[in-house]
C-alpha cells in the first residue's frame, strides 16, 4: 500500500504544486516544465528546482501514505489507488501551494502585504500541510469504512499479538527518517539555517525519546 501511495505522488505532485502567479494552485512548473533553464552560475540545469521537487515528492508521498494506517487490510487496493490519485493531484498540491508558495493566499512568504490575519501561515515541516491533510483524509476513510466487524460489542474478538521486533524496527526507521524530514525543512545547511537545523535535530531527538 505504501508503494501504491508513493507512485502516484511521484507523477502527480509534478503537475500543480509548483510556481504560478495565483494564490490557489501552481502552474509554472507544470509537469516539471521550465525546470531546465540556465541559472546564474551558467549551469545547464537549475539543480535547486529539481532538488526541491524531490523534497516535495517526499511530502506528497507522506500525506498519501499516512492514510494507509487507517485503511490497511480494510479496503480494496483499487480504492486505495483511486484515493491516492485524488489526494496527490487535487488536494495536496492546492494546500501546499497555499502555504509554502510565494504566491499562496495563506502563505507568510507573499511579497505583498495582504497576509492572512496580518502574518500568514507558517508551517515549518508540514504539520498542517502534510499531516493535517493526511490525517483528515484518514478520518474520512475510517468513517466510510466503519469499525472492523467483530472488533467491538459483546461478541468481539481479540487481536493477535503483533511482532515486537517489527514494531521496534519501524520506530527506528521512522526516527531516523525524521532527521532528514525535519532538519531538511530548513532548506539549507549554511549560516543561520544550519543553527536552526541543529536545534530541530535536538528537538526531534527529545520528542522521539519522550
């Protein structure tokens, strides 16, 4: 299910998330066009744009795969694929453009002074853009699916003990991944951004061990 969630994200986040001169959705880098333009250094390709695409792909895949925990073994594979398609092509690109684009209507990075509530929305590592979108989708999916049959009530069954080894391995993989996810959200490792990344790494470690 994770693969099915990640694959559409690879293709579809390329369509509408990037650039544009409107506050609702990106259009400038539609389907990864306009990324291969010369930059000031004389390079034939704008490597920063491609790196940022890869970064955003990871966010889109995360928003999509968050739902897998709520629907795993409870829905058909085709239903999961359809939802992943809809989320990564219609929902996530809009939300990420609103908050993280220089043109987004809710962004704190707008060049104009008409910021939302005078300050705009600041989301450092995707707590709202990624996890709220994925969590809300998971909630809707869980409501549609309903509780597992026989899990609750007078004749409820007891779930078998899960693998403690796999649970521990999953925690360690996720823990390690958060360092790249959170620290990488500084988008730089030079100057003040490096100091912020160090602080974020410390906060992530404390949070994971709490």
